C-alpha cells in the first residue's frame, strides 16, 4: 500500500515528532526525513533506503541559529559561507554535537548540516521543533527523486507520509564542503557552483574519488545514482544505435541524432541551471522507456555542469 501524500505541514510535523519517517521536499531533491535526535527514526531511514550504515546522513535545521544544536563549533570561514548561501543547496561538514548519534554520522566526529530553502521544508523544520536527518528519498544507489511520483515508486510502501512540495527547482543534491583553515574542500559537487563558493572562500578544492581526501566523503561510491537501464557516456563522436535496437539519448542542447528511439534535450539554450532542474526527472523518464541503453553526452565542465558530470559518471560506472 503506497503511503499518503499531503500538503499539510502540521500533519507531517506531527508524524516526525512521534518518530515517523516522511519524504520531504527540498529545492535540491526530495529527502527521507526523520527526527535526527531519535535513534529509532534514524534506523528506520537506513532500513527503508536499504542504505549501508557507513554512509552518513545530512542534518537539516531551519536557520543559522539552530546550527548550535547539531554542531559543536563553526569556524569563521564556515560561518561566512553559511551566512551567504543558507538557506540553499549547500551542506557544511562541522564537528558534531554529542546529541547527534553516531548512527547519523556513521561514526564520524563530524556532521553534515544544511539549511534548505524550500518554503514547505522551512515550515516543517519550524513546526516539528527538531533537526531533521534526511538522505535523498531513493533506494540506495538509485536515481534521486525530484518529484513525488519518483518517491512513491521507490519508497511508497515503506515510509509513513510524503509531504508534497511540487517538483524540485534545483534538481541536483546540495554541494557538500568541508572547511579547513581558509580552504574549502568540495566533497560532492552539487546545486551551488564552485564559482559561487569562491566568491566567499577563494581557495576551493574539489575532492575527486581518486584523491587522498576521498575517504573523508564516505558514501561517495563511484557507482551511484544509477538508473536500471545501462548508461554510457559518449566522450567523442555520437555512437549510432544498431538497427532494431532501442537506445535513448540525453544531451544538453539539440543535436542531430540518427537512429535513436528517444532523444531528450535538457535545455534548448544550453542553460545548465535549467538542465540541472530537469536532469533526474529526465533520467527517470528514459529509464521507464524500455530502452536497451541510454547514451549521454557530457556537460560543459563549468557551473552546475560539474555536478551533472559527477552524477553521470557515477550512473555510468558498472
Ligand atoms: O541535497 C541534498 O543534499 C539532499 C537533500 C535531501 O538535503 N540530501 C542528500 O543526502 O543528497 P544523501 O544522503 O543522498 O547524501 C549525503 C552525503 C553522504 O553520502 C556523504 O557522502 C555526505 O553526504 N556526508 C554526510 N555527512 C558527512 C560527514 N559528516 N562528512 C563527510 N561527508 C558527509
Ligand atoms: Mg543520495
């Protein structure tokens, strides 16, 4: 039986307060939320997603003032970032408060903290009166949900409620950063671009899966965000589908694509913000289109294109 879907924030807050797990809208992707201070609720989140416990959860709070309930300290550069980009698609890794259990942080001494911008999620955080731990509301390793129907498809039968906030406007997960001194290391590129981060902290580094900092981003497995259909990145010339075989194509801008059963263009103008907002929903749609393969052309490696290429590479890794 699929769970109920509501726009009633008071109802969702009541479910969270009594230890339930609720799919919640944020501007990046839908999250699967529960009271971050309630171990049973947190354990249910891991179970529902079939998520390994070495992959820590992000904790959401309503505003900067509420950070002190979940993090024991915030450095001056981290505070500058928070004040500039919160509420928004940014997660900052901070030393955790004792109240946050090691189940939430997978045993790490740090916690990922985010103040989301979505008005319904803001309202929910205020009304539930507790920090909300929420990973993306998909089964582990699968495509992130940017619409209610994506959540229902993957988790509808194992969660208590969906709070319907409409389609997500940013469409890729938050950018995760860790601050050391005056250096910001991006553990996961996401909805806030590196250029924007650099306006506040000029020294921004990107931790790649190959780099020595990789173990600091647990859960950032090379294979992730995968549709069921095989996905292949077209690095050079576009491959031509064998005749009689249904291949789908995903490109940023329109191009000539002979022989493809389906071709989805993310933005006629090549706008990476528009493309990000449509990225996961388009992959969900292609995944439902009875294709033998999805071919994707990489994005320009600038702005949100960095986050989109990261998701594509992980989806294509077998
Ligand atoms: O946009 C988003 O970030 C969404 C919405 C719901 O907020 N959430 C999300 O959560 O994408 P999730 O669980 O799919 O990804 C969280 C990732 C973990 O896989 C891990 O790599 C990183 O955040 N993370 C969380 N806590 C961390 C910590 N203490 N240190 C390093 N990385 C951490
Ligand atoms: Mg996720």
